[in-house]
C-alpha cells in the first residue's frame, strides 16, 4: 500500500519527468524575490514582470533604494501588478523590516522559525508570501501552499479541500525530507501544471496525471 508520503513523492517525480526543472524563482537576487512575493499577490506573474521592469528602470532593487522612492511614485511604478496603493504600502512594510534587520545578508543567519514568525508579523504578509520568501530568497526547506496546490491536491484526493495551510505544508516537507531544492521544484511544477492542464476548468485529456486523478469524470468538461 502506498503511503500519503509515497503518493506525494510519486506525484513530484511524475511532474518532474513531464516538465523538467523549472528554475524558479525568476528573479535577479533575493531582494527581488521579496518584492515579487508581494507584487504577485492576486495577480499573474506576467503583470509582476511588467512592474519589476518599471522598478528596475528607475532604481537598484535593494531595500534602501526602493524605500527611498516616494510612496506615490512607488505605487505608480508597480501599477501593472494591480492594487498599487495597497501593494506599495505592503512592500514598504516588508522592506522596512528587512532593512531594519540588516538586509538579506543578515537574515541568512537567523533561525527559520524566527524569520517565519517575524515575517508573519509584517503587515500584508501571510503564510504563502512568507514561505515564498523563505524558500526562494533564503533557501529554507519550506513548501509553499497556494491555490494551484489546493486545486491539484483536492482533485487527486490528497486533501479534502478545507485543510489549514500548515496541515498541507508539513506533510509535503516530511515527504520530501526537507530537501530545499526538491521543495522548490515541487511548488514550481505544481504552478506549471496548474497553468496548463489543471486549470479551474481542467483539460483532463491533456493531463499527465489522469491515471492517478480522482477528479470525478462527471465534473470534467466534455471533449
């Protein structure tokens, strides 16, 4: 009998065999990961890329340099990512915390539990944003649970759908034995799969996981 951990590892291998390494997070350095983690809230990465291009054109992407941009101007620059005033405020809060802590280099020396607790105390930073920063900017062995993860895991019967964030995160971390690179790849692969066949209206005929998926046939769109 295949255990839950075994199913997660098998899923990871199937996705990796199908898509190959994803090279995620697409950023030029850890500070840009922090910025992108805020900008990507409730929008697509394509919109985030546009906002980052506008920021790069006027400033070095360091906490101090971005904080030196006037709030109204920062909101204007990141407008393509949506909710510009809200995200400008959240971005300033996050970068202020990072700067006060001595920058990304200093953060690398802090324990993961301390960092996660402090990040969750920053306005506008929830578990998904915090874990994205910890995994992709600071290489900590955490799994990022997002809407793509919940959709895929629900359809495969790995979760019921209403589980708490950490109730999904921790079993994946145990299954992959806390291997940072594997946790990185697994999340990136799930995002890739969720953007292609496993959409809200899924393309089951094109799905590499159809043989192990429990998504009811009656709910699948007709070909």
